[in-house]
């Protein structure tokens, strides 16, 4: 087990014989390549990722004992695959999709597998991720899906009739689908979406209580119709680039409660009526509005008001032009640059002042050392103080005063002796040792 070659974490398999002879105890990632016929992984119980690649002759895939699929079941280019059976995948996590929703940890991606008829995933109706690509026919298992963390439809036709909760939903090319179900492009039970993006899709309407709590983007969509009595509740941002059928009237968001973010409507048909959106803006339901169309009232085509959370009809919000906003932005930028330059200038000045202070201190220290040295040299040349000197017997040294102050009584000056002879010592009797006079001789 210590050798990674004996217990690989990633393997590639193509036949039933290889499956039967493989120990999956350490395997985390499996890739099924160039597989054919019907394959069964009877001993596989745990895996992170299971991929099917370039297997146009693979007909069915069964993993009967798999209990945990942590990441993706990822299938691409399996044009003959009709059945997928993973009946015991049952672990769930709690994901917040407007409300706390338990989701299967499994993520599924099916692209270029047009023959799939049945997918069994332990009666799963919730997934962390679901990607349906071209061309995938309507699947009963997918039809029962009620909640998905990340839903991507790429030129597929999944028929998500039971879907209620999605966090991130992107549909591209959801059109030209053939189905016996009359409303293949509808999401009749959808209640909550955080971010919804529709690109070149014929998705027509939602349930009347759908909440889009993040952003809505609708691009190149000919078949868009407003939600029937539908609404958008407390959005952060709404951006729509679409062709809106003017026959439906200007009230495209009839149940709108509030949009604290941006509402951008770039209608491709010139006769789109913006009047209802303007009314919602004036009533405080929309805080930032940009709408190009007709009937903008007295408002300009681009409406960018100041933010407000409670604006009544009687108090129309004030507006600022783009030039004003640009001036504010430039002013803030200049102020920020000035602050930065000021801080840098103060920093450089502080460094210069610190350097000057250190140099001044060094000069003062050098001057003090020089003065101390000069004082020391002067002290070495001072004459000794003889008053502090004494003879060995304790008497002080006697000195004569200079002869120039001695004069005779008649006023005549006494000639001084030679300078070397003017100092004389007084005779001192030698000291005798103590003793007695009666010394006995032998």
C-alpha cells in the first residue's frame, strides 16, 4: 500500500476485465475512455470524480454500490449511452438558496449524450451542480429535480418542470426543443433564483411568485415574455439586454417590490415603453434605472438617481447628470492623490530632519571630546603644589622667599645669590634609636 503505483489515486479504464481486476481502495478519480458495451463497477464504493470520455460505443453504466460521489459525474461524447444507474448515492449537504435547502453532494454534467433515457441517482431530486448540454432529450430523473446549486443548460432541453430553487442558473441556446410536453420552455414551479442569465433562449415565463435575489441578465432572447403576474423581490442588480414584446405592455415587472441595485433595460425594439419602469423608479421601487425606449416622460433616457430606500410619489428623487458624477469622481481622485502626496512629503521631511539632528548630535559630541582633551593637556603643564609635600620626619619643606624682597636698612638692595643657591636646608640632628646606657659586656 505504501507504493503509489500499487494503490493509484487516478486510473483510466476501458473494459470490464480491467474493472474486475482493479482494487479501488485508494482511487479518487476514474476516467472511462474508449469504453464499449455495458459496464458495471460492482466493488466501487467511494470516488471523487467519475468521468466518461470519448466512448461513443458505451451503452450503459452501472455503479450499484457507490455511496459517495464527492465531485462530478462528468459525461462527454457518449452518443450511444442510454442508461446510468447509481442507486445509492444519498449524502446531502445544506445549501442556502434563498432558504436552506438540502442538496445531494453529486454534481452531474452530461454533454454530447443524445441517447440517454434513464438516470438513476438514488431518487435524487437535488444536486449541487447540474449541466445539461447538447443534445440531451427530456429525462424523467432530471424532470423531478427540485433544487440545484449551479444549473447550466447549454443547448439542451431538460424539461425542469419541478424545479423550485436555483442559486446560479445559466441557460444558453435553450430553444428548438421537441417534446410532447406542451410547455418545454417554462419553469412553472420556480420560486427562487439568486442569479439568472438567459442567452439566446426561448424560456418564456416563471411562476407568479419567483424571486430573483441577485442579478437577471437576458441577452439575445427573442422568446422572452414577462412573468405572468410575476415579481422580483429585493434584487441586488437587474440587467436586461433583450427584445421585449411591446404587445405585452410596459408593465414587464408587475409585482416588483424593490431593487436596491441597478435596473438596465436595453430593449432592441425601439418602441419599447419605459413608462412603467419610470413610475416604479419614482415610487422608490427601483433605485438606479437606465432604460432606452419610448415614453420616458420628463426623464432623460439615462436615469441615474441618488440611492434611496424609501421614495414616495410626492417626493421625486433628485437626479445628477453624468457630468456631475464624473466631476465628483475626479474630485475624489484628486483629493486621494493630494493626501498621498502630502503623506509622502511629510515622510521625506521627517527623514531629512532626523538626519540633520543626528549630524548635529555628532558634531556636539566631537566638540566635547576636543574640549576634554585640551583641558587634560593644560592640567599636565601646571607647576606642582609644594605645600602638599613633606620631609620624611613629617616636617614641611622650608623654602626661602625670593631675594628681591630683602633690602638693607639704608635702602640699599641686597644682591641676590645665584638662583641655584637660594634654597638651603636647615641642619637636622640625626635621629637615634631608643636604648639604655648600661650595656653589659661579657
